[in-house]
């Protein structure tokens, strides 16, 4: 075989290898991108068993009427039947107002995230200033000096903004139309659920993810 023919064969092989590598990379990258919708990050507010088969990510706002409806009507059964049983874990990512996102992150420093989270929803009609939120912190047993210092310092300001940006990025990745992007929005192992969905409908999706 001539040297010229050998060079041609080598070039063809290299081209084929590059094509194979390109398609392999695309498949890996696309899989990773879709998986990001259900990914739990360091610093996330997580309720439930870390090793649960189903991950529910909720983007919500404490001043959102539909979020409160979901919290009052669907969350109790969801918690009882899936989260406390270890079948699912809930990742809570609050949307603005940023001050309320910062408040629950500050409460988390004292191990009382859930207490303040529940209190904010139960009394959200009273929220009209930071002073009210600081009073709520006192009512749920937080060390107020520590909490107030955390809030006043802006310790979690950038984290609150990151949560909002993460949500908007996830909405875009999931191809949610702009007029449907809002709260509450859920990702159940990456599958999108929009709005205050009734418990039975939500449970069907979780059961499907569990293979039931």
C-alpha cells in the first residue's frame, strides 16, 4: 500500500472518530442538562430523607396566593404520605421578596427553617415590613439578636438572588412558556408541575416516579 493511500485512510479514521466523539458528547451533555432540573445543590433547604427516590423541587413565594393554597391543601397529605415515609424529599427554593428568602435562610442557621417557613405562610397577610418578620422570628423561638444581625448584614442577599435566578434558568430549560413561568412551580425528578395542583394529581406523578 502506498504512503499516499495510508494517509488517506488515517484521515478518514480520524474524521470518523471525531464524529463519534461529537455525538457521544452531545448525548452526555443533553442528559446532564435535563438532569439538572432535579439536582440538589449544597445549601439547598431540604425536608425529608436525602436518599429518597423522588426529589420534589418547589419554587414558591410566601406572598403567593396559589402557593399558600398548595401549602394549606396539598402539602399536609404530601408530607404525611411521601416525605415522612422517606419516599420523597422536598427542596424548597423561595422566590422574592428577597427579604423573606433571606429570613428563612437566617432561620436555618439556627435549625428553625421549617418553623419560620410555616409561620410565614400561616400569617402572610400580616407581612408588610421587615420588623413584622423579625417579630415572627421571636414568635417561633429564634434567637432574635442572632437573627436580626443575620438579616441586617445581608448575609444571604446574594443567595436569595441565586435562588431566583436558578428558578428562571430551570423554567427556561424546561421550555415553560413565559406566560406560565411563576410560582408555585415544581420539578418532580425533573418533570414539571405548574400551579397549586390537587393532592391526588400530585400523588399520581410521584407514584409514577416510584414505579407504582
